[in-house]
């Protein structure tokens, strides 16, 4: 008569192996960041807004919706206005 608990034993072994693999992957990639990004300075933001603002607006509207794009545009206008007030 075959072992009645063979299914549970195999399932337990498979689960243990999966957990070991998962832990190994987590340890290997624990400190990896998905993208090497650096913050953009205010001057770079203003330059991008002035040179390709409509293109950026369209990209944001396509990906995140028109309300988010309008909010981005308003925020950029505030940044430009603040920068102009500082220069005066």
C-alpha cells in the first residue's frame, strides 16, 4: 500500500524549496534599486518645461490622465513664477 501522506510530503518539500529560492532571490536583490535616478534641479525642470512642456504634458495626460497633467502644468507655472520673483 502506497504511503497515504506522499502528496503532503511532496507538497511540503516543494513549498520548502520555493521558500528557499524566494529567500535567496530577496537576499541577492535586497539593495538593488530599479532605476538609477537623481533629482532634477529646479533650473532643469524649468528648462524642460520651456523647451518641451507640451510633449511632457501629453505624456502625462496619456499615462496618468488629464487632471494630473493639468496639475503638473500648474505646479510648473508656480515654480517659474517663484523663480522670476527671486530674480527680481
